[in-house]
C-alpha cells in the first residue's frame, strides 16, 4: 500500500483533495464539495456536513490505510443551511418533519429517539411537538410538569431535557383541552410555538407532526419552513396505505422525503431469540421500492422502548450500545447524509445568524 510521504512534495492541498476524494467514496456522496479539510503537517481536521459519530472509528481507520498511519484525524461539524419552502427561521438551520399517515405507529417515539440520536452524535438539536391533539413528547422527555418561562412576556424559552431544546402544546394547556381544538386554532397554536420560542442555535429541529394527511397536516406543512420529512409506518397494509398518502402529500408540496422508518417490524423472543413478524413483513420495503425511498430503520417491538419513554429517560444516552440505540443512531446519520444529497445548500447570507459552524472534539 502506498502512503503519502511527509516530504515537502506532498502539499497540504494535495492531502486535502485526497481526503475529500476518499470521503466521497466512503459515503457514496455526489457532493464531495460539502466536506471541508484543513491540514497542518500531520494533523488533518475534517468538517463534516452531517453527523458521523456512529462510523467515525471506521472512517479514521480507512483514511489511515489510504493516507498513512502517521496522520492524525479530527472531526468537526459544519452543518449547512439547506433549502426550504420558506426562508429559514433565526437560529434554526434545518427543520425535519417526522410524519405518519395514521396514529399508533410509533411516530412520536421515533421523533424523540431520532432527536436524541442526532444530539448524541454531536449535533445541536431541538424538538417541536406539533401533535396538537395528542402531545406526548413532554412525557417521553420527562418534562410533563414543566412550563416554559417568558423573559419578555412575548417569547418563550424552550424546556431543556437530555440536551434537547423542546417545546410542546403539552407544556401550555391541559391534555384534555388541546384535543377539542379546531383546525385553524391548532394551526395558529403551532405557528406560535415555532416562531415565539427563543430557540438556541440548532442544526436540526425535529418536528413531531400530528398523524394523518388531512387539512390540518397540510396547513402545518405549508406554514412550517420544512427542509425535509421522514415517514413512519408499520408493516401491515392499512398503515402502508396511509403512509403512501403522506408521501404523496410531501411530494405535492415539493418537500423531500428522506426515507422510511418501519416500527414493529418484528418481535424477538428474549429466551429463544426467534423472530416473529406479528404485523407482516417487508411492508415498508414495498413503499421503499415503489417510491425509491431509503429504508432508514426497521425497529423491532421491544418493551425497552416503552419503558424508557414512559419514564422520560433517554435509552440512547444511557445504553448507547443497545440494539435499539444503534438502529436510531444509524438512522440519524443516514437522515443527515441523505439531506445533503437531496437538498440544495442555501447561501450563508440567507441566515447569517445560523451560519456559525459547530465543532465537536474527539
């Protein structure tokens, strides 16, 4: 294997070009220009446009094999602002909707765990509970008894939990009140939650959308400056039919769908480890094939998901090596990577306040 010599003949620019080329191949990227590399002698600093903690050790090992074992690689994140239907909001670079065509498919659990997985891998993340009729994010974050403070009687400070900035109608009204709101009232409430919250600098705001594809969901999608969406389903035909409607809704609005998450894919017996596909199998794969969408995750039925959600605890932080945690961390990385491929980068001037890079040291 041929390594770069440390002679003056090998310039920093040559090393940078080689690193970017290899990164493009590792991540099958069609936009290698989004990677930024700074070289100082043996030190190579790489600025990634998406989270890669889940595979960083493998990436370092591959680069060392290609460029030489004496090189020292460090990762940083510089998440771009990607295009949206409306101008981006102050402090928020990208807004990703987590949607489902029907209720009861594990959408909120997926939204919370994706947000936690993004945060775990070094991104600055917030979550907005837009499920006006059934806000469950506060319970899953263990913050259901908290209320946002207002520093100026005009805006709200988000509730911080597990490193996430969050806001929800569940913090502001009793749970039995939101369910009787009419569509326009609910849409107005969501808009206030989004625009009147003093969000910190965020690379990604995950929005837990209300289930369904009716007027309220359509209005919300038109109001929010969404960057992209993720659709959650389960394997059975009824859920797939509704998920297809959700995909069609986002396509009609020209909002990229980054992929599918299939919950309740199978149940694995804790004793014999036999897998049973209770709700059928390869259901979401049919949608994936039909619409040419990536399968982001197949999440099994596992009591630990409910246990941690009910307790308001973070499985991904407390048991990062658990199979469920690994599934969500891989999905989070893929979502941010696909976002780089699917969306256009906006000029920095589009939102100067959000253009500050974030860094994460090893």
